[in-house]
């Protein structure tokens, strides 16, 4: 994985907590903590967005579309 170096500003208390996690070997370094935290946050945002989009769907309409798609499959099956 290619990485890029960035500079950020962070609250000293939060940085101290991060350093304790590194010192206790919970994480190998500060960078890894930031990478994992940002990745988790982005994934959470994406899940919430997908959930909100799914709420916009009309379940009756979606069921009707699914049922229509299945009708052609049942007609083509051989009878035993």
C-alpha cells in the first residue's frame, strides 16, 4: 500500500492517550492508530449513507419488481 505523509493538529490530551496506546503496544505506532480510526469512521459514514438510501426504497414496489423477474423463470421450468 502506497502511503502519503501529512501533518495534522491534535489536542494534547488526545495525543497523550494515543501515545499510551503505542507504549502499551496496542498499536505499533501513531500512524497505524490514525489509519485505522479514519478507515473505521469512513466505513461507518458509508454504512449510514447506504442505510439512509435503503430507507427511501418502497418495499412493496421493490417486491413487485422482484416477483416480476421471477415469473419468467417459473414459466420456463419443465414440469416433472
